[in-house]
C-alpha cells in the first residue's frame, strides 16, 4: 500500500473545493440552526440561486463576472425573504417544511426541460468562469504543497475559497459576540421570552436567515468556479444534509465548528475511500471481496457508523460543550 | 391578614389610601388608573375564554388577579401584553392604546411580563440573560453589531446594572452559570430580575410563586413589595391565597372569563360570588365555619 498516496488524497480532499463549499454552507447553517434555532433544510437552494445567477448572467446573457456575483448575492437575499416572510411568524417546524420544499422547487426548476434554454436542463451550464480566472495573479505552472501538486487556477480558487471561509467565520464571530448575537441565542432558547423583553423577534430571525443564506451562497460561487460548470443535481437535499452532518460533527453554535467539521468530514469521506481501494488493490483479505464501486458505498456506511458513534458518545460534536447539552435533559 | 403582613412602606400606604374610597364592585373606577380595558372579548371557537366589560388597574398598586382554573386569567394576561389578540375590545396603558400592538412593542412601552412556566434561557449564562433584558441597546441593531466601539460603553453600563440587580435578587453567586442549571425558584427570581432590566413602569407576573419552596416564596414576596416601593405597578396572577393576602392592595376575581368581584383582599374573600366560584378553603377559618364547602384548586 502506498501510504504517501493515501495521505495526499486525504489531504487534498480535506482542504479541497468541496471542503470549502460545504464549509461555507455549514457556516451559514450554524448561524441559522446553531445560534438562532432556525431549521433551514433548504440551504442548497441558496447555493443554487447564487451559482445559477452567476452562470446565467455570464454564460447566457454575456454580463461581466462581477454583475453575476452581485446578482447572485441579491438573489440569495430574495430567496431568504421569500422563505422567511410567510414562515418566520409560525412555529419552527414550518420553516423546515417550507425550506425543504423550496430547495426542491429550485432544483427541479433549473433541471426542467421547459427551461433548458436558460438553465441547461440536467446538463447544467459552463463557460462563465473566464472572468474569474482572468483575475488570477499566479503565474502559470504547477505548484507543490507537500505531496499535493496543483495548477495555478486550482491554487487561485483554493486561496479565494479559504479566504471567503475565513471572512465568513470572522463575520459570524463578530456577530455572535454582539448584543444582536445575544438576541439570536435567546430566540433559540425561547422566542416568547425574548419577545416579552421588547425584542423584535421576527426582524432578527429574518436578518439571521438572510445573513446565513448569503454566507452559504458563497459556497455556490466557489462550487461553480472551482468546477467551471454547474449541474442541478448537486443542489439536492442530500447536499444540505451533508452540511448538517458537518455542522453537528464540528459542533453547532461554535464559531469554528463548521471549519473543523468540513475538514474532518471530507478527510474521512475521501480517506476511507482511498484506503479501501488501496486495500483491495493490495489484496487484503478483509476488503478484497469488494469491487471498487462497492468500496465507494461501503465508505459511507463506515462514515455513517462513525457519525452514529459520535452522536452517542460525543453528542455535542468535536468542539461542543457537554455541560450545555446536558441542560436539555431537564 | 394585614396584621401578619410585613411593615408597609410609604408607597404601599399611599396605594391603599388611594383605593380606600373605591367601591368594591366589578369594573370599579380607580382614582389614577394606569391600565384601562373595555369590552375585551376572546373566543376560542364556541368558548368565550375572556369577556371583560371594564377594568381599571391603579397606578403604583399591587393588584392580584385570582380565580379558579380555567377562569381566563392567563388568557386575559396574554391579551393585555399582546401575546394574544382579542376578538373585540380596546385597552390602554398609561394613555396609549395597546390594541393590535405586537408584544415586543408592549414591552418597549413599559409593560413587561413574566411567564407561568418560567422561561429562563437555559443555554445562556445568567449574566447574559440579564443583559438581554435591557432595552434600547445600540448593539442589537445589525448595522452596529459588527462594530463593538458603537456599543461597548453601553454594554458596560448594562452589565453594571445587571450586577446590581443580581445582587438584589441574591443571584450574584450564579452570575457565570448557565440559567438552565438554576433551581425552579432561582429561575423565577432571574425572570423577575431580567424583566426589571428594561426599567418597566408596570410588571405583569404570571404565577410568580408557583413551584417555589416556602422560604423562597417569602423572598419573592419581599421583592414584589419592594417593586411597589420603587414606584412600579404590579399585576400578578396567583393561586396562593396567603401570598395574595400578604402583598396585594387590590384583588380582582375572575370566573368563567368574567370579572365577578373586586376589592381589597379581606373584602373579596368574604364575597359570596367569590365563595360560590371558588375559594382556597382551608386558608380562611371564618369561611369554613360558615358551612360552605370548598375544594382546593391545585395549581396546574
């Protein structure tokens, strides 16, 4: 077995584009679910509207890259308003139902045959990232970071992506330590109590939904630019649930929870995959009965079992505080 | 009985003096009302939960709202504080109509409530519970939240005030604990202290003594009477007749959604309509000897 190869693939995945995309998604969800207690099951829709706004404006309509970004951010705000206005006055579970349905509507809309001319149907869209890579100041060539070797475009998108992650974390950190962030936590605990203290709960919940959605939609941009094409099937509900798994793994209501969660999660997902495949190639009797494609499924079983064990023995996640969780038991 | 009550402060005496000439009738006019409600009706389907024709609450007094279970006390409370909207009626607080006003604006207007089932914000520290109570915070506006220099000095003065109130309510030792780790009685104290952070003119307490041990009940009663001495108006719902007798200047009795009697504690407890509706029997020996049978209403 080539341990160096296994290590480099795991490392590449732990800090790769998917880790950034899901990290940004989970940072937004952390504000929604971790701090405000809003059950947003439609986070993938925020990524979809941002990515598709960029792609449609640049690729179909010929606008510049920055117009696409600004419209994408604006569309994320519009989506948050559309989801929030009817549901945030109601009990928390209504938001969960509406968001999961809305995310599916967005996905089916961009996938539909009728709108194939605009959104490209199941093939999706491409040819929108030239404006982004034209800004790349890094000279052409291959760059080695430890055992990993990347071209200049990959390095550029990773730098921009991780810079956005740091920026998003900084925003969340500054917000949750403010009096505004205190209202968020109060709403999570009991919104009637917060109302009785003279706080406009509806407004603050809406602000939280918008900010978390916009932070998450940055992941949509990175996804689109990193892969230089988008298709509708990435924006399904399982994407949102991966982000929830990351958030809970890292520790909800902890600023750095989503960051640690996404790195560990993607290292595990890709690490177990390459480990199993290497084991099959090396003919280890324990795993040699599997084919490569079976191994790809078995890794989810292993990671899933690992997450279950985590929930049993460390329900607060890696960074969470057990004492805090014990309060719910009363 | 008044003779067993703690010594009355000047504001308590003033409140009782002012109420001395008020007739002991439902809907009686008060000399200086802070809350006036007219024909407040709330129906749930076919059930009329609240049907209050007219009621006034005297400024600076402690008024108790009593009545058997299902009398509509908590519903009336929710209506007054904007947590529920009535089908008809109008009510005002200090001259401002509260009709249709959302609950957070009622609180900002100076009428702050607590809840029957205590709402301590469990996963927040006691001191953060207190800070949340303060009104008009610059840092609660999203545009300022990211810039601590806009709210830091206000935050410091809020914290000073919170520490003073925590000391007054004997919670200073719990300052850094999670509110969820407090006992039931301490949560009641915290909720009351938190409500005071916004400097309300009127405090609405929904069963402040429910589930609190007798020793702490005494402390709570002391705190409520001290609020009156600070110039606050208090309305409280309570099942504990001893508590009502000890601290209330005026008692309003509800049954089946209506106000059936008003008056000072002693007069109300001898009122026939009240006795008919219910009374905490064994609390009053004079009534038991008169041959009326009572059933004690247990707090839910």
